[in-house]
């Protein structure tokens, strides 16, 4: 997987779109983009996607895992849905450090490294120095970086599905 996480298109555009949002916007927009990418993955893996029923986010995650999405991504993607529901159903909820820390804890150590690489690259582009610790970033910035990496992991799964389809291998 490429290490230039936050700076590659289309993820650069995704990163920029999230960076300009308030907390509500960043959580909802991240979820919408990630759910759309999840749907694309499922459609690449299913021979006749037009016959899929309308599935909620949790069912899409389960189907994607049944079709080959690495289970190690499941907990973080599920928690993203939990965060989205908090924002969608409670008028005064905010994106606090505890929620982002919980999301961070659901990401595998390898994927945490990817988030840190995305941070490093983003700061290099901006000619800014690295903070002493990822945890010192504000919750929104941490959430954005995590979301970009989660989306990129799904994008990678789509590329793998395309490769499998071109080789004539079952998903």
C-alpha cells in the first residue's frame, strides 16, 4: 500500500473536504464518503450487484467482510458508524478526545502507523513541524486523518477486487 496517504488524489480532495468542515460536517461527510466507498467495494465483489437489497451500514460492513474485506478493518469502520449515529441523532453532540481515542483504539497497529505517516506527510506539505504526539492534535484533526486512512484502506480493497476480477479469480 502506498505510504503517501493524505496527499494522493482522490484522498487529497477527501482530506481537503473534511478539513473545511465543522465537527458535525466532518463526521457526517467522512461517513458518507466511506459508506459510498464500501458500496463500491461490494459492487466490485458481487457478480450481479443490481440484485443486492438495500442494506444499512452495519449490514454492508458484514457483507464486505464476507466478500473479502479484511476483518481487521471491521471494528474501526463499525465505530465510525456509531460516531455518525451520535451526530445524526443528538443535536448537541461534539467530537471530543474520548470518542476519537476510542476510534483510534479500534485501528490495528499497522493502520495506526499509516495514520501517523499521513500526519507526517501533511505537515511536510505545509512546512509544519510534527507535534510531540499524535494525541496532542485536536480531536477533529485526528478524526480527519483516521478517516482518510480508513477510506484509503477501502480504496485499496477495491483495487484488489479489480485485480482479482481481471485475473479471473473469484472474489
